[in-house]
C-alpha cells in the first residue's frame, strides 16, 4: 500500500497549511456554499461527463471535507487515520490501472468545487495529473455589472464554441479576440495551402505557413475539433514554458492573457508547430511583454530640443553619440502617401521639423507604401538591416502588429507606433500634440 506516498503528500499539505497561516490566508479548501448565496445563481446546467483541468479544481462544495485538506488539496490528517488508509488505496489504484471513475463537481466562474471525489482529486494532484473525468454541474450566476461575471458570460460563449475549459482571461473581449486570431490564421493557412497546390514552386518557402493536415473549404469559417486539438497543443506547450520562466509569480496576468499576447507576435500555426525548446525560446524572447501587459504607456512626442537639464526622447538618444559624420537614422513608415491625409501630413511636417531643429545630427527616411502587415514588416526589416535605422515611427494604429513583431526581433531598435491605450513592452506608443 502507498503509505509512503501518503506521507509525502502529508508533508506537502502541512507545509501549505503552515505557509497559509503565516501569510494570514485561509489554510483549508475554499467552500462553494460559503462563497455564493442561492439567489446569486440564475440556473444550474448539467454539462455531462467531461475531462476538466485539475489546475482549476480549487475547492469543495460543502464544509464536511474541507478540514481534511490544505488549500493545495494535499492531506493534513495523520498517518494512522482511516482517511490515510483510503487515500493510500486510491494511490495504489492510480499507479496500477489509473483512476477512471469520474468525480462530481460544481463549476462556478470556471472553477470547480468537488461534490464527490475529494480524495481522488488529491491523489491525482499529487501525481501531477493534468485532467480528471468529472460529472459537471454548472452554476450560472445572474448577470450583473461585476466585471468577472461579464467575462464569465464571454467564457461560456467561448466554451460552447470550442469545448475548451482550461483558460481564463482578465479583460473583457479577450475570449473573442483569441478565437478571431485562430480563425484568421486558419483562413491564411487555407489560402497558402491552395497556393501550394496550384504552384508547386511555393512548396518549401519559409514564408508559407505550414501545419499538420489541410483545411477543407467548409471548415474555414467554423471552429472544428482540429482547431481545439491544435489550440490545446499550443496552449500546453506555452503554459509549460511560461510557468518555467516564472509566469505563476505574475499576479495581474493569467496564462490566457499571456497566450493572447504571445499570438500578437507569433502566428497561431507557428505556435502549434513549435517544439518545446522552440516554445521556451519564444517565451523568453517575449517575456518583457508579459511583465507589463496591463500597463499602458503613451509617449508625448516633443520635437523641440529639451531645456538644459531635461531630456526628451530625442534628447536621450543624442547626447554626444551622434554627429554629422555619424547621424542618428530615423524612419517614418506610412500606409499611404501622407499628402492624402491631414493626420499623416502632420507626421511629415514633424519629420521635416526634425531636420531643421537637429540639423546634420539626424538623417530621416520615409516609406509610403506599407498598406498591410506583411508590407510593413518587410519595410521595417529593410530599414533596420540595410539602412541601419535606429528609430522607426509607424504612423497608424493599423501597423501596430507589424511593429510589435519586429520590435521583438530587433530589441536594440526603438520602434514607436502612433496609437493610444495600447500596452506593449517592446514598443512605445505615442500620440502627437
């Protein structure tokens, strides 16, 4: 019998219990009956038997079993108790043939509270299992102005379409955004698949997206089981890399928020096809993005030389480093001819003003034909690699995705995008006065 495993689990439980007390937190499992009132619930919905993520099984439905476990679901009752004997027997069953009987849970706000099967959850968590079969009863809260409840209603729509329950967002609209990213990538992949089929010379090109399997025309505009499998494959690899890097220590961003930010930089199918090591490198390359995702930084650009003792953006760049023999190279990227737009023309006035104010210490360039993301990326790469530009202004908010992808690739180049209320670590946003 696995009494040795129970002893290890008991140590984990006692440690978590003592740590919670030291930090002034509740040391036992949360109890759903104490979290919600009967009139908080609009209705209950039987979701059937499904596999649920153990990471989101957080408590018990009633108080009767809560004192048997620490807040991490590890046991805290002594070695000679009947509880320890039953827990050990379940551990033996898991080791020999696996625990197959589904537990029974309430789901509330995408967290699960156990009705039957607390010890099974404890054993499975001890063995670091990812999922467990469960009969799920969803408690649907009444609609209110509470932000978490509004997000939960968006989650229910996401869950109904995708069947995915192992993700949570902290901002409204993010569930819809991540579905749109997948569907956009799928449409692009289907188009590329057709190009490959029609033109064999395209096969093997590095700029053509690849992913396992082809996409049928009738599946382009609907979410399929393959989409769910691909999504969960990419999400699990991302979560593993994100947690290993320190993601669990970030208090204001969930794995779902971080994965959405990741897909701002990398295409969905690119993420699907990454190996675990490639994913670790990609997460490391974008790590700063997750640290400040919930912070908005908007620059107020001043084209006037700073007063003595003060440094503007350009003032910080100049110092003694740039001269007529080695000017600072600054580029402006437009999505169309700036003469056709009053807003873009103000950037062109600013570019000319820079030359007047800073003289031969600055050299400016402009590109007026970056009408889409691919063209913008190509323009930025050319300005950096061939023209050696050190500061690049992308002058419309539509160019922010291209700006972000290039900023991650070229961290030593300052890339600024003209938009408001956009938070990214690798680029700065601004708005002209």
